[in-house]
């Protein structure tokens, strides 16, 4: 070989070697175009008008004055909008009626889309949208999320609401040590840097959409259903995505843009503002979780109950399945879990990085820490003693459970052996110091995908797959995987993604994207390699092989498939100011084969930073009177920034998945799991105070310090 890059000298060894993003240069030089950047001839701009009441009906909309404003082309609302089909089951279930915009006059929450003003420029559209007067008939709303809410009910989400084995009360009564605690987590928002945006253009019956999504196939399916179209006549592209975190499925911008483009017979673009994202981009529900643990004196669990309640809107059920994590992590003779939801006059929550596991692991792993304290057992030893042989609820064998290796390697590197378990003893000037740990898991799976790989006469290869790189480095990972499967250096491989025309593929979600796509790419590349061995000259159009992993994925044996991890944190707490600083953090993961150590580390670190943010900062506050947010922007909603984030290390133990052609398990989400619990457990170790409500903001530390600690 003659043109190998410095990073991939040897064909066949790209995966496992750090590689900068193949599109990195385009991104930092501004060449990369995002959804709202692409030029379209004759483009009109839509601006959404959102409800200012949390419940009621639209009585009237004064469109005439707005239609007379400069540049305004149209106002779409429930009176003139085309009808949509909402009675279908899509890739991830029934559609959230929020996306079926302008179909009726009811308002189920504050920030609900009531109209779209379309104008020649975004500025004209915005000015007109903000001038549009909407009259409402307001009804009383309920945004009070409480543990005792009478409307709470068990709802099966993507997993059953309730699991139960054994006599819980009897086992608790017979346990030498019992922990019975309630934890709460607040409403949290993903808010990716690139706002949700979409441009739609019709050409006869053919629809083209450029948007910011986590899966072009998914968006095609939803739009085809909503607008009663043949999916083959819909093309969705999303070449670059500035973050998704679960929020970028089909949302209001795509549907509103498609609708307006249809009515106006010209391309229309709709972009959410940062504030609009707070009601239309989805979010993580607050949770209230009750955990009861019963154990022998030596820490072996005999009873485990994890109950979680989250909220949903009144128009769609979404469950934040926080109790699900207990179904995988720990077993007990009596083992009960339940996820319940209460419908409120609030926007529908959605998937947000590690849905369920992120808040669920905070509660469960903090409760384990409380149990360790009560038993007088080291928290790591307690976890090692409770490692299950099989899935506690499924009864299935684990397809690799390397949690023990993560805990031991993490403990070694963090210096855990020297830790004095007693709380409130260490000082550094005004700071109290403490360390904490927590375990983590996230499902590992694969879903059917198709890919094509083309060999060109110049010796290069083009991979096409409807993958989405939402910032994870998926495009780069697939480049490495393809290069290895083809047996060529990475600079001879070009990976094209983000286009539904490339055929159906898994979404960037469930930590399953890169694994599912890599499988399809490997299959196509392997077959192409065999074909090339037999072929003579490559014709001008190249030689293309197409793969479909549907059968291979379906043949996977039934097992508990998960990634695992161990999180460690050291904190300093100033009980006079209430300030909590994370001083260092370490995460060790067993998450399958790591394709690109550079971007994988970034993915883990990003999750851990989010864990710090979740533990100490993030909290969307609702105003009970209006039903909306207090400060729905990135000034009012605090996230961890550079000054909050210390030296963080993430590393991994060898853990290739034997059932995956590349050995991948998936690393998208596990970085955040357990991270907040490790911080909260460290705060206890520093101060002797258990903080069971996130975030551990200064006011909470001060309130606690006013009591027992360091008064
Ligand atoms: Mo993820 S929350 O499955 O995008």
C-alpha cells in the first residue's frame, strides 16, 4: 500500500486505533452544513406560534393583521391545515399527537404549537408570529408532580410496567438490615447545540426533507404515515447533526415544514428557537423513586423493591422506566419493580440519554451505598457479593457481564483501597472531602440495517448507509470498520450516511446505532471482498454489494445483553457556602470492542460530565401558576460548564461481544449511568449527609448543614 495515513498504516487494524473525525475539518472550518444551512431556491420560512396557556381551547386567532405584515405568505392553524393520519404504530410506537400539528383547537400544555406563520425571511416570520394574537378559553391546569398523585397508573412502555417475584414484605421483615428510602430527580432537558430544524420541498408527489435527525429511515416512516404517503416517495437527509441525545426523532419542525410546503407549493424551513425547544424537543421526566432493600448482615440482598413514578402529557404516554435498571443489576429472593406515570398538563417527555437508567441508577446505586454503610461493608465489596449469575427478572444468562472487572480495575486506579469509610472526616481548608462509587449498566443490542459498499476502479471504496452521526463519531467508526472488513487503509474508504435513499437502517438510539450499522457494513464489505477476489477489472460504475442484517440479527440467541461500568468520584464540599466541587472522576467500562478509542473516550466523558451536571446543576423549574418554565433557556437552566468539570478519566476493560461480527456492544449511553450516584455518594462521604434529591444545589447543602453537619 502506498497512501496509508499515519493512523492506519496496516490494513486490517484500523479499529482499536485512535482516529480523528473524518468530517472534523469540515466541521471546524464551517464547510459542514447543518439542517438550517442548506440553500433552497424559493425558500420560505415558517415560525411557530406556541400556546401561552397550559390547558384550554383556542377561541380565535386574529390572522388578518398578521397576513398584512411585510413578507408574510400564510398563517397555518387548526382551521386551514391539511388533515393528518395519526392512527398508526410507527417504529417506536404510536405517534405523539404533538407532532400532528394544527388538527384541533385543544391546548394540552403551555408551549403547544397553535400556528405557523410563513414569510419570505425568518425575521419577517418571527416578527409576524410574535404579533399574532390568539384568544383562548383557559381551563385549570395541573403541573404538580407528586408521589401521591391520584392519577398515577402503571403503563407498559417499551418494557413491562411491573415485575414481581417472591414475598417482598416477608423477606424485608426477615432481613437483618433494611434500607427504605425515597429519591427524587427533577425535570431535565437535553437541549442539543443544534436546534431542531427542517426544510421540506415537494416535487409533485415526491417529498424531500432536510432535517436534523437520529435516523432518516425513522423520519421517512413517520412522515409517510402522517401524510399518507408511499415511503418510497419520501427522501430524508441529515448529513450532519449537532447533537440529539434522544430528542431528534420526528418532531414539530419536520411536520410543520412538510405541511406548509404542501400548502404553499414551495420549500419551507422551520427552526425551533432555544426557548421553543423547552416545550417541543422532549425532555426527561422528573422521577420519584422508592427503594426498599433487605439484606443479611453480610450484605447479601434478600429483598429488593424499586418503584418509580414519572410524568407524561395528557395526549401521549411516555414512560421513563427508571425501575428497569434493578431488573438487571441485582437479584434477591423477593424482587419487585414498577414504573408508573401520572398524566399532567405538560409536554410529553421523551428518550433522553439512558432513559430510565440515568435517574434509576441514581436511586438504586445511592441506596446500595446506604446499605453498605448500614452493613459496615465496603461499597465495592457489597456489589461484588451481589453479582447475579443470571438476569434477575429474565432468568437469562448474561452475554458477558464484566462488572466485576470494572469495579476492581476502577478501585485500583482510583486508589479506593486507602479509603476510610467513615464520613465527614477529611478536610482541605474549608472543604470537606469524600469519595464515592456506583455501578452502571445499559442494554446492548443490534437492530436490522442495510448497507451498500461499492468498489471503484481507482481502488477506493464508498460505503452508503442511512446511519446518523449525532456527534458520537459514528461516521468515523464506520470508516474504520469498513476499512478493516475490506482489508484496506482508512483513506481508501469514504462513508456516506444520513440519507434515507441508502436504504433502511437502525436509528442512532438505544446505544445500538454503531453496532447495528457496523454489522451491515461488515457484511457487505466481506461479500464485496470475496467478489473482488474473483472479479477482473472493475467497471466504471464500480462493483456494489448490498447487505441486510435482518436475518442475522434475528438469529441472535436470547440473552441478557448489556454493557457495564463502574463510576468513581471525589468531591469537595463547602458547607458554609453550599458549594460542591467534583475534584476528579474515573469511569471504567466493559462495553464491547472499542472501535475508535478517541471518540469512544469522548462519548464516555460526555456522559460522565452529564452525570456531574445531573448531580449538581440541572433542574427545569415549573411555575405552578402558568404551567410553564421559569427561565426556559440556557441561562435559566444550568448545565455543567468547563469550570465545573475537573480531570475526568474514562477507560475500559477488554469485553468484545462474541455474538457480534465486530465485537461491538454499544457505548452511546452508559457514560451517564451511575455518574450522578457516584457524586452523591461522595457528597455523603464528605459530609455525612445523604442527599436524596437532585440536584445537590447549594441551598440543599446549606439546609442540611444547618442541621447535623459541621454546623
Ligand atoms: Mo438515545 S436516549 O436512545 O437517543
